C-alpha cells in the first residue's frame, strides 16, 4: 500500500486487515505509531509508569537498587534512554531481524551478568513479560477509561512479547491474552508483589528522574503527580507512595481519554510508519547523544 492512497485514518483499517499470526510485527509497530506521539517526554512518562511496577517485587527491586548504590541512581536517564531504545528497536525491526537478535543477546548477557551477584527468580521475568504485553491496553482501559486494544492488536502484542521473552530465556509465558491478564493480576495481588524499602526507593528515583528531566524546579511536584496519576493505584499503594490529589488524577485521566479519542478518531494518522527508536536518538536531550552524567535530582529516599 503506497502512502498516496492512504486516507487520513488508515492505520486501524490496516491492522484489522492483517493476520496477527503472520503479521504480528507489523501490527505491533502500527499500534505503537498510532498511540505514541513523537515525544520523548511522553515515552519517558510511559517508561516511568511501566518500570515503577518492577519495583513491586522486592527481589527484583533489590537487584536494581543494590542497597542504594545501583547505577540507576547516578545514570538513570541514560539507562532509561538505552532501555527505551532497545524496546523500540525490537518493534521497529521485528524480533527476528539480525539487529534485534544482536540487541536481545546483549540484553540477555547483561541480565546474566547482574544475576551473578543479584539473582532473580523466573517469576520476576514472567511478570515483566506480562507488563510489557498488557501495558498499552491497561493504560487505555484502566487509566484513560478508553476502549482497549482490538483482538488483532492483543494477539499481536502477545506474540511479540512471547518471542522477546523466549529469546531472553524466559520460560512458561502464557499463550493467551486472558492467561496473561490472569498472570499479572494474580502476581500483583500476591505475596511476591509487596512493599520493600528498596522498591520504594527505586520507584521514587524513577519518578523523580522523570520530573527533574522535564520540569523546572518549581514544577517538579507536577511531574511527580503526573507519573503517579498514570500509575495504577494498587501499584503505588503497595510501594507506600502517597497518591496525588484525587481531583488532579481525575483531571489528568479525563484529558488522557480526550487525547486518545482525538488520536484514534480525529487527528490524521502519520503518513508513514516512523521508527519509534528515532524518538530517543533524535531528541536534543537524549542521553544517547550526550555524555553520560549523574541524574540530577535523583534521591535515595524512603517515605
């Protein structure tokens, strides 16, 4: 299909025309291009919201926190941009591409190196797979109060993240959307998802880094509240992080719902499928094009 024959809203029609069993890579890329603006601020917000969930399992938080000395505290922005670049590159190029295979091998080896001193059980990686698979759908339904992904999109997300997980050595990943939802729900309301000082410290650092990066000092409270308003309540409650005022969260989520509606139904789709990883590499504030410096404003606090 050439760009000159596309209408203003062509992405949804193409997604529904494709077969997720065959075209999962294309569908996942189309979904991301439709939902995500070319904004490093926005993708860093979603990174923060997603990775705060990984502070919930104490054993996972401890491997990153490392008694308050983990690299996230001094080079958190660079780590965020590198992680987002890898995640997006797997979508841009497809999991089976040579570039993605090399990237996945790098990430797998990095995790293996960490595990020598900070081992993590398989259930933490299964939880991560569930978060990545479901994140768009949960943000749409649970946060924005908008319709979630279509059946084609859900199946494609499941296939994509199962393939990613398998290449990273993660076993026993659910093969249906319902089972993946059940995994996430049972895990995040179970014994392995609990408060820990390391988890709270880690989550606060992630949120503070987002706020410090994008907002001037007088408005950093707004950056924190924004990240918390997009987070699911049971996650931040488990970490014992105070919720923002209810009126603030309500306003943010209503605005998000309006933005989703406009993006899906009113605004024209991009004329071409853009590379998501370019959002990271082409931004003037990207840590991938600047020397690595300590993440100012990062704190090792507990509450």
